[in-house]
């Protein structure tokens, strides 16, 4: 199962993506890792199964370790 990082999943675009991925059962085929630029870090989204705690998006080394990153973030971060 491939690790896929998600940045900006709580915003307008990201929340629609999360909803569609849940409906399509896409999360059954990947190991999602959710990142946030907010402090304190939020709870991960409900995708129908347990996932790791939300990671800190400014941790570049953690981001670089993932083979796929999906960014829905539209601010200064990207």
C-alpha cells in the first residue's frame, strides 16, 4: 500500500476531495498521511478507518520521505 501525503485537506478544495475519495473508497487503496500548518495540530479526518496523527506540514524531511504528495493548500505555504 502506497503512502500518500495530503496537505490542505481541511480547506474548501481539500474537503471536497476528502468527501469524493471516501465515496469512491479510494482510501482503501492507499496509506494516507495528513499534514497541517495549524497549531495545535487537528485530528485527522474520518476516512472510515484509523490513520496516524496529523503531521506538521513544515517538517520538510517527513514530506520528502513520501512518494506522493497531494496539495490542496492555496496559501503562502505552497
